[in-house]
């Protein structure tokens, strides 16, 4: 940017969906910008490179989990992990992004230097500490803790079999002919159980409380038909909007008519399981979309249950014994392998120590600005995807918005953009996440603040957000632009040091 001495105009942290999406938008919208990506792992993909458990797949359709600018070409819209990695790898290669990625580079801290309009980013590379500077810092670090998953506090010392956590799946795990107990009832458990059932002796999903589930085909018949008769981009755009509208309708219908949605979901499961259906096992104590619904593609979980390869047990754990799990009602579930699919721990800003002129930034004291920036924090943006829709929908609109801000800065000669919120703002706060999921409730104390209305809000309505970010002026009276002559500031600092 104008008279900027930082190493890069934009530094992107994380080479998963969010980071790759931002890089692609920079290539398309800001071709003159210098940028780099830092990825802590040895390969790209983020979540899709980390998780290696059996059956790893998307729980959103790839026409919305895919990027707005890059059609999803596979026949299955509910895709497995390797297919998603192929998609991401193709994008970084075709768009010249791979050369901008530095792997095995873990960001430890980032400090905003207001005198130079630069982020000073400390990077750990193989035990060596390096400093990288950038005018704008974009975090595509995801939303959960890569190092420490949620610990449910189980005492597993008496169990003589093998214990694994989905976040750290061992490559040498042989479960053929073994009895497996998967503790949990969320998306990970619902994926693992039918995938392991083909080779295991039996797989039991042990749930404390049921989860609302819905089934859909892994292949989108309409999408595959449209691709045969329309140009690829047109077919993708139509399918994408079809699925966005269906997601939006299903979520809002669940909030306005929960009893009707409960009835429909229950009837669908009962119709699939027949005499194996037990109402208590499949009826959660909360309304649909109070927590995220679990997807069952091609009825795979229900088919595994009907084939006696899998079962679902509801109960509370009393103890883990040498050969299984004892429940508080006395039942014993035999196990050779226990999978603790008990959830994630959320993390803010990838656990990076963010500071501003040396003062630590406490995100729990900052308000979101337009779902991607924070009050009084310059040249900084993040992606926290939708809970009620695909993650990439937010990643796309955030990337596009930030690129517009960067272009405005270029046009006006600014190198600082900060959403200004006065101390006496008088904003009415709102619940940042109106969801009862355990991982959400456990993490609310670290979450940034949310106001009732935009712009100081992380919203959960993609259609509204998309229109708001596309139509609102960049100079909205809140986002303040300034110019710091970094060369002059550096010269003054050198002069002061000489004196």
C-alpha cells in the first residue's frame, strides 16, 4: 500500500478454506497486492487435513461449502475429506496461490504498531523465531483448538483396550472384528459409527442425550442434471442458491414451527428404522436447530442399525471398566476400542497472542464489526462461519468485503482502517450464539461481543449479510480511514535512537 514498509500488504494465517478463499479473492479483486499465507501444518486444508477418522466428510453440501467462484464438480455433494482436499489443491494450483504459502509456520503472536501501520507477527518455524510484518492481518484459523480437544473428564485408567480421539486418529488403528463404543452423538459420531461398522464386530454409539438428525442423498440429483444441460458455472450458481434457500427455510421453519419440524424428522427416522425405532432414543430434549442438526447421508447410520452392525444406546456413564463401559442403570457395553467423540474446544484467533501497541487484545471486550472485524482494532479481520449454514458462505462474503476495503484504501491513499466505537457507545448487547450446543456454551466467556443490530454484530443470516455487505458504503461513518507514513515514522525512530 501507499508508502508502506511492511513485508506484505496482507498476511493470511491458515491455509484452510478461509485462508485459501481470501487468497483467491485477493488474486481476483486486488491483483496488485502483495500477500503471503502462513500455515502451521505441513500441508494445506486445515480441518480437512487434520481429521483422518473413518468416513470423514462434509456435513454441509459442497455447493455451499464450496466457494462462490469455483464450481464443485464431483457427483457427490456430500463429499469425503480427500475429495475436498483435491478441490482445495486444484484451486491453489490453478490460481497461483501455492507459491505464496509457507508451511510448518506457526504464528505465536501479532502486535499492531500504530506508528508504522504494520502488524509485527512472530512466527515459530522449526524452533526458530522469525518476524514477518504486514499492513493487514487476516486470520483464517478456524474456530476450534487444534491442540487440545474438549476433555469430558473421563477416568479411562481401568479400560484395557485402546482409546482414541477423532481429532488425533492413529493411522495404525486396526478395528476389524473389534467391538467399538463411540461416546457422543454429534456430527463426528454420526459419521464414524456407520463408517466403522463395515469392518468392526459391532459399533455402539453411546449418547447422553439424543441429537436431531435428518437424512438426504449424498448425490444432488438436481445438481447433476443441471450440469448436463447448462454451462458449469450456471449450473453451480443455480444449485448453490437452491441449497442456500433450502437451508434458510429449514432453519427458520425450525425456529417458528418447532413441533411440526420435530414431527417430520421423527416420522422420517421411524419410517426408516421400522420396528427398531424407539422414540426416546431419537427424540432430543431440545428443539431442532437449538443445536446443529446432524446429517445422515444416504441413511447410512440407519442402514447400519438395521443390519445389526451398529446400535445406539442412551445412558449416563458410571465407569469405564477393563472390558467396556458401565452405565448408571447397571448396563454394561463391551468394548475393545473406545472413541471419545465428545466435542471440540473453541479458540479465538487461533490462540495467537494479539496485541495493539504492546497492550494485549481481549476479544471478549471487543464488538464484532460486520461479522469480520472488531471494534477499535485496525487492519484486522477473521472468519467465523455460520452455525446454521455452510462455513464458506461467510468466508466468501468476508473476503470480498475486506478486498473492497483494501481497494478503497488504495484509492484514497490510506493505510489504516479501524472500526471506531466510542466508550459511551450505548449498544444493546445480544447473545452472540443462540445455540445450546455444549461447545458453544462452554466458550461464551471468550467470545467477542455482539450487538442487536449491524454493523456491530456477527449475524446468523447469510442472505441478509450478503446484501448488507454488498450494498452498504465502505465509508459508513464507523470505519475510519487514516494514513501513517511508515517511512517517515521509521526515520524518526532511527533519529531518536541516534540521539
